[in-house]
């Protein structure tokens, strides 16, 4: 994928920001006079110091470190008029659209959630820079214009049959729902369908690859293939087994559709997107699964004898199970991105573990894990990237009670529970009694102590009399 970009008012310079990863390739569609490149590093020093001048393939030059940003460095790069693919000692440089490791799914099956403009404010306050939606709602895309937030739109399952047999339908969809909003709205991906393989609809499984290819062909003709990534996500239902992780394989009934799809995505550089839910695994078998293992809490974990690896949480095991299935299918170089994961804060009586405390624990510990930017036991050098499900509780979703209670935020924009984010409204917790620390910070300690003294004196007089 190419670097995201914006044109300033004069239209002369292009500002580009993104992540550099030493694999894959990217062609910079110039001319660009300068752009900023975010180089991720675990070190306390940048990969290119301000004093260094690094030449990449003779066509781009890192001139100076502009600013420190978390555990990376934002670098100013000057290019010539006809940039070629950026090269490193290890091959072409590929720039990922996903900023950092944390994103969120913005579902809208609800009649009481905040408008998209307020959602942008909420996301910025939470410093969430990656969002997935399940359609291409124009009000959302307009609201996200100029926000700097990377967004993945979705083509619903109901459109796939028509798109699979008619590339013109794919072209029409993109011209209506993607192209008009670029580059102001940073649409970085199109998810074609949702959890098709492994489901019960055989006809959709048969048309998925055709739909994916036609959408890709359309964005290629529109010269957007280096800006917009085409993907599809999968449920755990595509796997025949996932325990231990190394034993994971795709179901035979799925493999006939999955393998050609993976072959296509390996050519386009698209990762494997998996919806991984320790909550669903625990809910289905609470008697045999340790809740602490599912919640990233201290536990004995599991041992995978084949790989000699130890897992202390189910999330890592589920991600590595996906990697193992890819390995067993012959796609060991494909990366995995978690397109959905989360924990319900409320459920029906038969939905074990669905409560606020568990939801808070899972999402807080997941956030802490992702901030470390570390990989899994099987892929320790590849930081895990996740879209959490979901932004809001969605009151109109059908099914079990849990389906309507995955949100990090309530419908009014207040936090569902505290994992460090700020809501649009104060939460119930913020309306509780002030602590002594709050009183002291507000300069009210002396008056407060005087009130206590006065009350005690009155009580003493009453008792004496």
C-alpha cells in the first residue's frame, strides 16, 4: 500500500505519513517534494539521526528528524520528481496504512448513538487512528474528512453476488462510495464481505473470490490500488481445530475456497484478517477454560509441545493458531491482523463471563499488551495489530443480549467502563463522591476539615446534653 497523503492549499507540497516495514513494496505516485515518514523502532534512538543523510535507491533522502512520536521517529524525506519504489538492504520498503497497533470497529446498528461528527471528536480524544465500518455511509465518510483517521469501509454480503459477475458493478460502487471522498477522507481499505467462509451460505462462499478480484480490478483501473487495500475477514469457523495452536488447520470444506483466495492476497500483499474472540471460546466451554487465561490474568497457561512454546493468554494462542493454519496451507509469509476482538459487558443467563468487570479486564489488558508493540510466541518480531469490537453498544442488533453490549462506550458517548479513554459525557463513576485527593487539588481541604470539626462538636454537645 502507498503512503496516505494530503495536498495543502497551494497544491504544491504533499504531506505523507505512514509506517515503514522492511518487506513488500510501494510505488510513490509523485511528484512529491517532501513527505514525513514514521519509522517505528523499539530503541530510544532513531534509526536515522538528524546528522545522518540516508540515501534509499538514490532517489530519496532522509534529511532530518522532525519530531519524536511514541516509540518511533517522524522523518522528513525529500524526493525527486519521479520516485521509484523505496529500497533497503533487505529489499523493497512497504508502508502499512495501519497506524500503530490499535484500532476499533464502528458499528451503527442503533438508533441512539452520537452523530459521526461527535464520533470523530471521541476517537481523537482517545487517540484512536484506525477505524473499520461495515458499510460506506456517506455521512460517516464526510465527517471523517480531514480527521487524519484511517478508515476501512465494507461491502455488505448482499452485494457480493452481483459484483462477482460484473466488474462494472464493482466500479460503480467504488466511484460512488470511495473515490469521491479521497484524499480528504483517508479510506485505506475495502473489506469485501464479512465472515463468508466457514458460514452456512455456500453460494456466497463460491462468489467471494470473484467479488474480491473485481473490486481489486476496479481500484487498479482507478489507480487506487496503492492507496486502498482490498481484504476480507474470517471467523474462527474457518478452522478445523485450534488447540494446540500449532495444530490449527483450515476445514476441508473451507480450503477449496480459502486457498485460491490466499493465493490472490499473497500477490496483492494483503494480510489475513481474523475475528478472534476469547470471550466466545470461554462462553462455549466455561467448565474447561480458565477465565484468567481468557482475560490476560495470571494463570498456568498452556504448552504447545510441537513448537515448544508457552502461552499465558488465549488471545495470543488464537492469533498463532491463524499463523499455523496459514503455514500448513503454504502461506507462511502472510501476516495476520485481528479484524475483531472484544468482550461483552452484559449477556443472557447462559452467556458465561458476560459482565462489566470481565469486559473491562479484557479490554484494558489487551490495550496494555498492544501498547508494548510485541508479537506472539510464534511470530515474536511481528507486532500484533487489532481492531477492537466495538466502539458503541448497539441496541438494535439481533440475537443474544451480548450482541448489543460489546461497546467501549455507551450510546450517549460516555464510557461503558474505564480503560483510560474519555467519553463525550461524564460517566457515572465521575459523579461519585470526591476523594480527599480531589478536595486537596481543588484547594478545599481546609474548609472541608472545618466542616468535619464543626459536625463533630455538634454531635458531642448532643450526646452530653
